[in-house]
């Protein structure tokens, strides 16, 4: 192992690429590492995946990035919404919640054994709102 790799591992414990891969990502962070400025990339919020919504995703058509703390982690994205496999809009529109939610590349939840369960969906939504409340309370202090 090289000297540089040894120093990185001893300081952080987890290599930076592994840390980036495993942490939840905002939409601009996720799209920034995609090919061709993320054109035609299919993405979905992780809470849609956890609830088991199959065929629900955004097809990205345009992305603009802003630098925050010298990293392109903020920005805007425009895309077309597909809900239950049907295209909902003809033209791309601005995607709301780019920085608010965690995002992932689209993969069918049914292929991974996750099916829509209304009780599970409500539990995920309650957990998400509680986390947001806790975060807001910490920010207010």
C-alpha cells in the first residue's frame, strides 16, 4: 500500500470514495457524478423506494450546479415525472426537493423484494417528519 493511501486510511478510517458512495446524496451530488451532465438519467427519492412505489421516477433533462464550500453539492434540476410507469408531463419542469430529500438512481423496488405497503409507507413518512422536526429544533438552538 502506498504511503499516501496509508495516511488517508489512518486519518479517516474510511477511504473518501467509499464514504462518498455510502452516504445519502442530494440530487445535485448524485447527478454531478453521472455522464453527459446527467441527461436522461432516471432518479427517485429514497423515501419513494422505501415505500415501494414501482415505476415512479424523474427522467432528468437539465441540471445546473452551484459550488458550496468548493464542491458542486447545490443546484437545480429539471425533468419529466413518471408515475406508475406513465409520463405525467410533456415538458421538463423544475424538480422540487433537490436538497431536501435523499436521492438514488432508479431501480424497481419490486425487483429487490420491496412492495407497496400502506402501513409501512405511513411509518416511513412519520419517521421522516420526526427527523425533520428534530433537525429544525437543533437549528433553532
